[in-house]
C-alpha cells in the first residue's frame, strides 16, 4: 500500500525532537497521504459498513500527525488532531465526498441521475440530501455594451481618512448624474444563520425585502440584490436603469467577468437579453448618510427575518463553504465531548474550542521549539511521569521535592531550579502552567526553551 510507504517517508524526516518543520510536513501529509485517502471517499462512503475502513485509515493519520508534531506515545488523538487543525477521518471523507457531489452537480444537472444510484441508507445519501440546490456553472459571456460600471465616486478620496460629510457630498454629486435614470438602491445583510436582501426604489419610495435561507457569502448576497433590482426594473418597463450598491466587491466581480461568480454571469446575461435598454451599476460608500442607501440598508435588515423567502440556486463556492462550516461545527461538538473524557487539560487550554489554524503557522521558530511546545501544550512530555508510564523507570517522583515530576513541576514548581526560574519572564508573567501554555508567542516559547536548556532538562 502506497500510503504506508509515504507514512514511513514522513517518519524518516520527522525525528522526535527535530527534523523537518511541522507546518511544511503537514502539507506533505496532505499532498501524499490525505489526498489518497479522500480520493476514494465516494466508494468508501457507499459501503454501509465502513467502520473498519475508518479505523484503519485513522491509524495511519494518527501515526503521521504524531511524527510531524513531535508528540509522545501517550498523547490523545483528539489533542493531536485539534493542534494540527485536522479532523477525524470520517469528516475528511465526508468533506471530500460533498465537494465531489457539488462539483458534479454544478457541471451538469444530468449528473443528478448518476448520483441517485447512491445506495439508500448509506452515509453518502445523507450527505447528498444535505447539499443545497447547486447552481450550474455557465460559461462567462462578454460584458454587455449597454452596461456601465463604476467602482468609485466623484473626486479622489483617500480611504478611511475622508470625513463622511465629504463622502456624502461626492456621492450625491455622482448620483445626480443619473437623474434621468430609474434609480434603485440595493443592499445585502447577514447575521449568523440568515441573509437578507434590500431594494429601495427612489421614484416610488417603495422597499423590497427578501430572506435567503442558505449561508452564502456577503458578496453573493449583494449580487443577488442587484440581480433582483434589475429584474424588477425591467418588468416595470423602464428603459434606463441605474443600480446604486455599496458593495465594491460586487462591482469589481461584475467588471471582471469570470465564471467563478454565478450571479455576475446571471446579471450579464439578463442585460444581454435587453439590448435596447441602458444600465448603470454605480458603487457608493455605505453609512455616510445617502438617504436611498440608508433605506436599502434598512430593507436588507428586514430581509433577515422576513417570511418571504427567495429560493435561489447556490453557487459552487458558497456551497463548499457551507459544507466546511457544517463539518467544523460537528467537529467542535465532538471535540467538546471527547475532551471531557480524554485530553481534558488540552480541552481546558482551548476553552473547549478546536482551532482551525495550527498555532505554529508562520512562526519564525525552529522545529525543536515547536515540537517542545506542542508537547508542553498537550501536557504529555518526556518528563519522569511519562517514562514511568512507559515502564522505562520505576519511580516518577522528583528526588528533591517528593512530588510527581511532570512538565508543570519542572517548569513551575521544582525547588531545585528556583534561582534559574527567577531569571526568566514566564515565572513572573503567568499565574499557572495552563496560562503559560496559551501564550504561543515566539518570545514565550524561546524563554521556556532557554530555561529548560539551563537546567538541562530535555522534555
Ligand atoms: Zn522537584
């Protein structure tokens, strides 16, 4: 099995206390092993009894993480996974399978038939059913000639230093150029699990609010608001339509004309179908007191709780992120449960929340120090208590203090090293061991490594 060959390569490059950089090696793991494991995710999840496969693959993953991060044999798996910002295997497979399904559906809706052959009652079916209505990727059409787009206003303003009153004046000057257009203000709003669009018609002073039930990105929400505004303007028979949005990223996306943004393409296509009309999409700054923008903002906020729901297909990129967030939520709950039983110290250290970025990413620290601090943060080091656990020595007590000699004892308590300890920052800075473990600054870690070197303790 190739996967095992790659595991040995990883082990070869990662010795206990030094070797290749953990962040680099995590990427090597992802490229060589994780990709192979998730490649067959669909097949694995089609099996109704896949517990055995999960366990087998999890063993390989655990061994790789242990070598890469420099952990002892006693370190709980939950701690290793969380510290590497990785998930248990079942989530890796689910995520890969969900992405595969979303990609298939976005290419061609006929793939629905292919996917319907998934065995009922299998885990894959559950994943398939949880995926929201996927939008199909359409080839980008050219930017229509009858559409003008502007991502700035009159005058040159330095970002963040221009007073609102000036920005408001410039915005109103810009807007006045479209006096003979049918003017529509749009806005998008989002809170934790809801999205709202708001549209305000300048001539009729009417407001339009709708709720979107999927957790799409704010840029997607803003583009949907623009699309709806244009559709309504066209239905009303207007010949010249100007949409005023406070989303710069939406205007930039419309100008760029790539097919990554499903709703940009939809907007272009709608305008192509109406060649006799003139369209303008103008960016204006938000929250500077432009009345139409304030009204659209209020309409979008109403949309968040509106009972009128807009049923729209979800772009691929948004769908990926929805799946990622769902899986992270489930892992968070599982982490909480698991650390109640095993790895309690690490659970408390993280306040029961696993991270989604390894603490050592982009840290200018050498491998030895990262691995040392990984062990310290897991509360599983090569101190006497571990050696005793592994039956290397019979006695785990410190010969001077008659207390168990673990990392906390060596770093914070042991009376043999009182004078050395006093010369180091950590002893004054932190009340206790767990607090010190939370500080992942290079200065803190180097300080502790220096102290251990002085007292000649290799943990
Ligand atoms: Zn001691």
